[in-house]
């Protein structure tokens, strides 16, 4: 079954994609999957963005809030960037 967001995101990184740094932090290394300058990490955990802080778009965690608009904010950010 295809995920609803597969048409937007090339790669989705989950907990099993975290890598350990020398100081013991667990981060998402977008450079492992594609050139980091061509990618944006969208995450709700600032520790995951430690390797690529300038290539990260931070979002608020989603906890089932019916009035959540975070996905609309992300969509606006993504569509406003030059291709």
C-alpha cells in the first residue's frame, strides 16, 4: 500500500535510520542517502538534526490534536523553495 506522502518525500528516515556520533548522540545523517545540499530534514527532534542544522526544518510533534496545522506549514515551506 502506497503512503499518502510518497509523492512528496523521496526518503523517510525513522528511528532505525539513526546513526551514532562520536559523542553518543543519535542523529539522522541525510548525507548517507543523497547529497546533503540537495536535501531538507524535517523533524520534531533537534538532536536528530545535529549533523545538518542548516538543512533542517523543525516541526512541532503531533499528538493527535484535531486543530494541528503543522502539515500545512510544512507544505507551504516546501512549495515556497526554488526547485
